[in-house]
C-alpha cells in the first residue's frame, strides 16, 4: 500500500503557496509507523478546483480504485475540490476503499472522530444542495408542462418537432407528418373493429407491407403504446370525461377540449397502467392538431383496458359474457374454465376468479357459477330491458360534431361552478344574506344545466334516423354469439359475483 501526497495550484499569485511547499507540509503528516510505506507525489499545477478534470487527480483516483492506496494527504481541503458536491462524493469514495484523508492545515483526519463529524456535516449540506436542485428542476418541469410545452421523451411516431414560441418562450412543438399519420389513422381504424386483437393487427400490417416509414418494425408492444397515447386524439369533452373518470388530474380547463388538439399524459414514472386510479397522472392539452377522432380513440382504449386484464377476455369465445364477469371480493375478472365430464357425459363450463387462480390473492366464490346458467339468466334480463326500449330508433351522428361537443362542454362548466359553489357553502364562512344569494345561484345553475340537457335531447331528436326502427326484443332472441357479445358490450358495464354466489348486473343503460 502507498501514501499519496497531493498538491494543486490554479494560477501563480504573489504570496500564494507553491505546490512544492504544499508537498513539504504534507510530508510532515506521515506518522513514524508509515515511514516504510511507498510515498507517491502528484501535482496539478495550473488547474482549477472547480472540477475534477485534472491529470494528477485522475491518476490518484485510478490508483485508489485499484486498491493500492491507504492514505491521501493534502495541504488544505480545497486543494481536492472547491465544489461541495464533488468533495463529498470524493470522500465517500475514499471511505469505500478504506483510504484515510488528511489535511495538514485543518487538523482534518477521517480516521478521527472529529474528521468523521466534519464528513457527516458536509454530507448534510451536499444532500440539501442536491434536494434543492431536484425540487427546482421538478417545479420548472411541472410549470412548463402545465403551459402546454411538449416535454420531450421519445418522439412519437407520426410527428416531427418544429421550432415555435409559446408564451413568449422559444421551444418546439409537434407537427404531424402526413405520410406517417395516414398509417396511424389506418392502425386505429383497424384495431377499433370487433375481434381485432393486437396480434391480429400486427399480422395485418405485416401482410399488407405497412411497415413504419422510419425503417423500424412493428411489435404488439409498440402498437399498444401508440394506441394508448393521447398525443394522437382530437381531444373533446368525451376524452375529458374518460380521463376524469380515471381520477386523472386535469390541468387544462374543460372549455379547451374542443376536439381539435392532442393531449399529453405525464406524471409519476412508476404509474401502474393496470390500476383504475390515475390520480398520480396529469393531462394537459398541447398546441398540435390531433389526428384521430375521439370516438375511434376511445373505442380503442376500452379494448386495451380489457387486454390489460389477466386474460384476453375480448378474444375469449367460450362465453359472450367474457370480460364482464367480475369477482366482487377482489375486483378481478372471472374467466370460463372447462370442468370435468360428469356421469351424464356433459362437460360444463364455469366461471373462475383469476385473482384466485393466477394471483393467489383471493379465495373466489363458495359456489360454482356455471357459464350456461349465468348466460341464460343475463339473457332474460336483457330481454326484459329491451322490452322497454322496443321501437327506439337508432340514432346517428350523435358524436363528433362541434355543436354537440359545445353543449357537453357547457354542462361541464356548469357542473364545475356547482362544485365550487358547494365548497363555498360548506365552508361555513357565509352570513345569512350571502347564503341566500348562494342558494339562488345554485338554483339558477341547476336550471341552466337542465336547459342544456334539453338542448342535447332536441339535438338527438333532430338527428334521429326515423327510417331505421328496430324491435330490439325480437332481434335479441335471434341473436348469434357475435351479436350477443356486441349487445352485452353496449348494455352491460359489469356483472358482479359475490363470495356467496349472488349476482348483480351493473347496466350502462
């Protein structure tokens, strides 16, 4: 093992101590029992202490990392570095390699309790400096995100970055690339179709030779990431509702969701996409035009949410209720399983909790829920439900129009005002006169919202295709597997199975 005597001097100044004199002072710190050890002298003459890019210093660190050094001696602490964070990191590395560090002029010796105390104090200041820097960067990032700046990351396929000015700040914005956006629109349209899985979508793109124009290749992971990205959607009130229902923090005001611009979802780096709670994520509108209609984009999201469950319920043809049956105890999907052949030669399918079979976090139901029995029961319930809806016309052109979206946005604005008014009333800070005014305002808001709902009903009535009238109950009785699955997709939100086998249908309509 060897001892290093290190000296540094940035510039020649009158009355400044030379590197040679520094080394002489360092020699005095060698104890008698260390006289036989090899002594290495390293000097950095004309180098600043503001960084560690110094020949002598780098050679010293290399020898330390090789385990050849037992002690480092300097004239003063600042000879090693004038940067607090660098100095603390250096001391930590010395400690990791069991290297003593001694300063001849400051009685600093890491082998002594006093030296250890100084190291800990310096580490506290360094940690404070690092935390302050992280907080400043985080706050700046959040502020720029909320202003609608594109915050980087992997550039999404279909866009290029072009210079722009937002709020008098030079930055870059996304600009659609026509040739690539055509591919993206095709991908969303194909995947939104029934019975098209990510795997089938990949096969279709490959068979048709629709490869990425940037020279890469498609994969189900890439396609899934693209389909989930709100960068592409023409964000309107329905998109706002979708993210708000998931608990997402909505940064941009609802009035801006006019169906024109794309959005950016950002937030916690360890967000669990399988969780229905997105409260750790934020959504903000950007300045680029969206390229996918909200109806198609949302249809793809609902399919992707099913794909994220333990099994791919969308493609499971063992029951037209697949993906809708949920274990009430653990909240996970119940899938169909083929049972053993009984004495009559029948093989009966039953629903099994994936929280029990896959994740081992649930005990499942105490009673066997046979698929055929549940299908028959739900079939009767849908028949009763449809009897009420008999002769209702199929309405068209109800979504995607600016007129309807504007009505929805106005309802959102009224609801926001109602919530703010309610918080004011519940705070208890209003006197009787102000409370009366608040109640009057609440009544007026309620009337305004009802007027808007009436306008939506009027709009739907005007756009109703009266030539297409169906008897839903009759059609349902003749429905095949695919039609039953489609109807269940529209009418049923989920079917809850309790631990005791009780069944509850949660309807969408």
